[in-house]
């Protein structure tokens, strides 16, 4: 018997197909799990609810509306950070890491897939940001121009924190690392970056850079390095992704070179965004603050002139409507008086400035600001009324006699809800006692006697009071007229107490 020995067939080895199709397939799977996770669903629900709840701006300035889209995505970003981190660590928690050796994907490709899985969350954030801004831009009272770079901050923040979550999972195989990172991020943002003034310093290292004032400036005077900041954030995203891939064993030469380029990109954005305000911008801010007339466009409405910065010219019709209402309650001479309504701002300190404007000494000139909503309407109405009564803003600031009653009647008597307007225009939101009355320039003062008479007038039929004001206009606007005499002329009870702003 003979035995025939045959050579064993060569082992068939199939090289794993490291295709990007498999990477994208895993990325789609992880993206779906991430988007349907409880933290991310809750974060997006809260984010959308916040957008709807805070949509109360009737006259938005789009150069402010773009920045208003940046804060809320931080909640989504933190949820994505923790969820992405847990997704990368899932195989370790469930002891399935050894099974990945039979798959076609190498560890660095799985890392890339996890990094790609946060993109849908960033895209949904971008959709929310775009919807929020577009809704503001479509409102009839919208003015100004938004910045695409400012609108990118929210989505880039979600991308950044999501990829940091992936990187942390490759650096530290612990489920507590991501929550600790979130706490550290909040500490850095709240305690270090956010309180810093407008000096370009450390605050621009934070993803979202807010402002400490509610001032609204022309869009070309903001001085925010929004484009450089967006570049800085994009560079950080690339650094986080490439570092995670490199740690996972990616093609070291290629990935290391790309990481070096990403670091250079990040440094370029970081250095550029930290530069001082250019001299040209400082000079432009000085011009609009000191000599606004040279930078404004003037239009005529119903016998008065309205001078505004170019972006605010469409709003002059709204100002004219308020002026017409105030004039309609005034007496002979005041109704036909030609006013100059001039927009004034103090832009010398940028968005950090919040200084009060000095009242104008020019006769028949009324100051209006750049914001227009809520309290700003009765404030402007009070400024118009004070000029009609006293002749100039500078003369209106010191009145403590009965003319203050006439001013407040003109300012509030035409409103749909005059008592609410009275609350809005007073610093303490009261309708009794003495109070400071807000104005675009120096505030006015109401004594408790003024308040009592005005409150009674606002409760009377509008036409009845208007007729008495017109009939007694000369005496009601005479300097040093007593509040008790004003009350007598207008048919209401005389107040208790003297005319004194010191009471």
C-alpha cells in the first residue's frame, strides 16, 4: 500500500478591504444612535423651546440677531460631547472590543466614523440657527445685516465638543472623563473667558464670545473678528479629529502632517482674532459718536426731519408715527412744530460701552437710539413730549413743576394701554409715588404728585382730556406752573405735596 502525499493547498488570505464605504456605514449607524439618545433629544427639545420662547423681538437688528443664535447650542454641544464619548467607549464597557478584530475596519477608521457621527447633530443645529435668524430677518421691523461667520459659531461649537468627546475616549478610557470635561468647560467659560472685557484676550479662546451690553451699533462698527473666530473653531475641530485618529493608529505620516496643518490653522485664527481694534475702526466710531450728522441719511415725514444711520432709515416711518401721535394731543403751535429727530449713539467704546447720551441743546431736536422695542417706545415718546413742552432736551431734564404732568400725558395718552406704558417708562415699574422716567438722554423725574395727576388723567376719556389740554396749552406749558394748577385746569383732584424733585 502506498501513500500519496499531496501538498496542502496554499492558505487563502483575503486582505481586509479598508474602504471608506464601511467607514460611512458605521458613521451612519452611530449618528442614528447619537441623535436618538436621550441626552441629545432632550437638548434639542430644550433648544427649540428656547428659540420659540425667546422670540419676542418685534424690531430686531440683524447684527445682534446673529449673535443671539450662539448661546443655546452650547446645551446641545455638551449633550453631544458626552454621548459621543460614551459611544466610543461602548465596546470597552460591554467587553466587545476583541470582536472588532474580525471586522474590515481598523481602529483609526472606527475613530473617524465616530467623529463623522457628530456631523448630523451639527447640521441640525445649523438648521435651527438658520431658521431662528431667518425668522428674525423676515419680521417687518428688521434692520441691519447679519454675519455668516457669527451664524457658524453654533454648529461649529457642536462639532468641536462632539469631536472632543471622541478624542477623550481615545485618551482616557473612563466614562467619567466626559462629564468632568463638561464641568471644566463650563468653569472656563463662565469664570475665565466670559467675564473678560472687550480686550481681545482670553475670552476669544471660548467657543461663544458674548458681549456685556445690550447696545446696538451699525454692523460695520462692531469690531468683532467673527471670521477669524470661525476659522479658529474650525481649526480646533480638525485638531481634535486628527489627534483622535493619530492616537488610534492612523497613517502616521499623513495624519501627523495634516494635524500640523490644522494646528497652524488654529493658531492663525487665534492670533488674528486677538488683535487690537484697527485705527480705522476707532476713527469711524469717533465720527458717528461726535458728528453723527455727517454719517446719516435724512428724510422728511409729515413736516419733521428724521436723520438716521443708513441701516435705520426704514425705521424712520415708525418714529414718525410716534411723533404724530404725541403731536395730536398737543395744543396750538406744538402740533405744527417742525422737529428734527436725530439718531445718536456713543460707539467709541464698541459693544462694551453703555454710557448715557448728553441731552441736546439744539432747539426742537429729539434724540432716538438704535434699539426699538418694549420700553424704548414710551422713552422716545417722553423725549418728544418734553421737547414739545420745553423747547429743547437740555431744558427738559430739570423740570419739576406742573409741566411734567403735561409731558407725561402727551407721552402716554395716545398708547393703547397707557397704564402699562407708564410702568414701562419708569425705572421701578410703578404707577405710584415718585420715580425716574427713562429717556434716550438724561432721565426725567416725577414726584408723587405728578404721578397721582397723570394716573387720574390716564383713567379719563382720552378725547375729554385732549380737549382740555388744547384749550389750556399756554398755561399748561408755562415755566413754574404748579402741579395743583395743572390738575385744576384738567379737571382732576389736586395732588398732595409740593412740586419738588427731592421728595
